[in-house]
C-alpha cells in the first residue's frame, strides 16, 4: 500500500468528505425500542471478521488481518492458546468471529443506516426477511417496524410490516430512497479497525506483556502509545459497531 491515497479530482472529493458518525448511522436499540425502515433490496448485508471481548476492554471492531496487517488482539489470543510465557489464559478469548452489517433506510431520519449483528441474529433476520423477499424484489412499497425486545441473552429483533398508512413526511422520506443503493463503500465506511498502537495500549492495560511480545509498538511508562493522538487514546462502546 502506497502513501498516496488519492490523486487529482479524487483528492478533492476525499477532502470534502466528513468522517462517518457511527452514533448516527448505526442502529442501536434498547429494549422495546423500534425504528421504521425501508429495505432497499433483499440482500443489503455483508459479512466481516470481528474482534470482541468486553471483559478485556475490546469492543466490537473489525479485524486488521483482512487488510493484510497484523491484528494485535488476535496475536495476543494466539500466544495465550500457545501458553506463551507470562501470558494469561484470559486472552484466549481474543479470536475473530463472523459478524454482519445489514443496511436499512431509516424513514424517520431519512438516512441510510446499518445494524451490526451476530451470526445467530443474522440468520434469524434472514429467516424473517424470506417471507417478504419477493415483495421487496418486485419493488412493492413496504415499510417495516424493526424492533428490539429483551436484554442480554434474551434479546430478540423482529421485522414486522407496518400496516398503518404513512404520513406525508414519511412517504416523502420513503420515496427519497428510490435511487439509493447500499454499496460496498457504504459498508466499508462503517468498518473502522483500531490502530495497532491503540490495540497494544488496551492489551497492556489488561496485563498483557506487550513489551516482551510486541516491542515494535512503542508505549510510554503510563501505557499510552508514543505519539498517539488524543482521539485515539481509548476505545468506547459508542465507537464500536
């Protein structure tokens, strides 16, 4: 990968883009909350490799390995499984898992958004979607109520057609998505891997001997990455997808 990422008009367009605000784009519902959505197609979803272990301060995030780069969380997990000297077995929990992003057009906000889910949640969603797949593919107008019920392991997500007629504002929002597509660049904009320095800083905080196994990543005496920017000092649940 070169150091130059864009040239000419592409550079102008790139400079004009703002960073994606995941707090606005990602669909995160609490118990009994719901959102009205339009599904632009019956296949607006992608699979990716994720790392997640809340007990170790590792919130859901894409792995760096598909980029051809070392993912220090995964490396820590491998060392733990190998019973490497000084590595606590708790780090064995750090390994990649398949997760899924499903795009939905939010009728309320007028924005194309996405829901991040586990494999079991994805399979459940697809099973529900199957009943309406033909209607969606035929371009029939159909709005869904996407709702969360329960908490923790008892959480379920349901997709139900909205029978009530849309308001004029909702209809306008629905129609605004007629030519919108959930393309690969949209999904990729939501996948933001943590930097190697941030990964190593999180591992050090949880007791991993980073100086011994990852000496190429410099950390100061307080565990912060040398040269780290303020906004990259910690990972929070809000930043996770």
